């Protein structure tokens, strides 16, 4: 929709090439992307908790809440308040006739629907993952082994078997693809949904012995880590 103020019309377009064509025609394109673009950009953070809950409720207005009045909040929290995950969850809720929002929240909590949700997340994350050089891909997979809420270059270096300076460069590359989140004091965090994706890739692509060796190096740096599945 064209805004009321003067100026060229605005459209949202997912294809940068077509957006360029439209710009030549006098249309100001708005391109959304998980990856960094060579253009002015605004980084979008996860929704605040209350806003994520309201968005989810508005997306499925015809679905009864069920026994738990906090069901929307539980689902929003499991989605990390991320727009993509919320949209996928809303699609699943709307697509199951006879289910209440509480039913979906209970099933998510039990973990039975996690793989179904992650399929959509995997589709969204795969282009960013494939764009990474092999060592950055390997670091993302190994970061899923880190048990803490955040980490720095030293822990990343231990997991990857490299030096902290190299690990820092790989962390910056992951941050540029929005696969890790920057934190103060040169720390980084891995969102739970990305962690699940990274863990799945690690199980598919890394030898168990290599994962255990990475855990051992991290143990030597920080102290004991929980074993996988433990």
C-alpha cells in the first residue's frame, strides 16, 4: 500500500534482482533477508514477549484457547518470540481442526511436535548455513555442544580446535548470517531454535568421536560439560 506522504510507492519484494528492476521503475524496494545485504539495513530483534503473544493470538482468532489461558504465551516462549517461528507455529495451529491452543502448547512442551516445527526452521536456516565456509559451518555445529547461555572466542576455539583469533573471525561470520546473537563484552549466544538446528547438523555431519573430542577440549577449558543426551 502506498503511504499517504509524497514520494515513490513502497512494495516488499523477496528477490533482490526484481527489487532492483522495480527501483529503476521508480519504486522504492524493501528487501527482507536473513543474510547481510550490500544496502542500508535495519536489524529486527525478536518480539517482546507480550507482543509475540498478541501476534500469535491474532493469527489464529478462530482457534479456542482451551483449558490453559496462558497457552499462547507458552507457545510464543517456545518459539523464542521470533517472527518466523511464530508464523510457522500459527500455521500448524490453524491447520489442525479440533485442536485447542492448549493442545498445541502441551504437545510442544512434550517435544512431540518439535521436529515438525524444526522442518520449517531448517528450510529458513539452510541458505545461511550453506553460505558459510566449511570451518564456520563446523563451528556452528560444535556450538550446539556448549551448555552455557553464551560463549566467547576461547570456548569457540576449544570446540573447533583452533586459536581464539580464528574462532573470533568465524563467530563474526556466523553473526553476519544471524546464526548467533552478539552479546556485550565480545560474547555471543545461540538461540534455542538455531541450537536445535546446529545439533541436528552435527549428528548428521560429524563423527561421534569428533564431537566427543570437541567436548573434551571444552572440558579442559571450562570444566565438566553434560554429555549428549545426559
